[in-house]
């Protein structure tokens, strides 16, 4: 009888522990990236609308990498001469929210960035290189 109760309690503890882990994972750090390798040239444009179908998807569960990505995006300055064309998109960054995945930013091949509020910026060569390294390390080439 004690063995049965012990098994039931252990099972209950395991179930409760797993529920907490799943919920913690949902609230924890996560970012979804759709990307096309920066070195790739395409015959037809890769846009913010079609990169999810034409690009590669990967999830970034590392809070450290997500912070690095956000810091790079915060460093985007106003573009001097090039505007965001939406024809050479290489990275689309999404974050989960209660309303579903929300776009964090879309980045073009030369570092032009468009944020969900419509503002645009330009990543420095160093920041673009840093973003590219994070994405390629996490998602492959």
C-alpha cells in the first residue's frame, strides 16, 4: 500500500514539475528567426512578406543571444542615404506574445532595418557583422 502511494506521489510530483517547466519555457526567453544567408543573391526579391516561406526558420531559446540581438538592433541609426527597400530581406525576427508572434525587426542585406512601428535604421558594419554571426551560429549557414 505504501509503495502504491509512493508511486502516486512521485508521479504527481513529476507531472507538476513538467507543467512548471513547460509554462516557464513559454514565459522564458525565445525568439524565432527566419533568414536567408547574407551571401546569397536571389533572382526574385526576398521580402518581409515572403521570407517565412522562402527562408530558413530557427528558434533561439538563449536569453543571452536574444539580449545580444536586441542590443545590436538598438544601435541602428537613422539611414543616411539608403532606405529600406523590402527587396533584399535576410532576417526577420519574431518574439512570442499573448497575441501571437510579433515582429521585432526585419533586416536587409546591407543592414537596413525596419521596426514594426514603421521606423527605419541602419546597422553599422560592425553591428551587422555581429548580428550575422549570432544568426549564423544559432541557425547555420
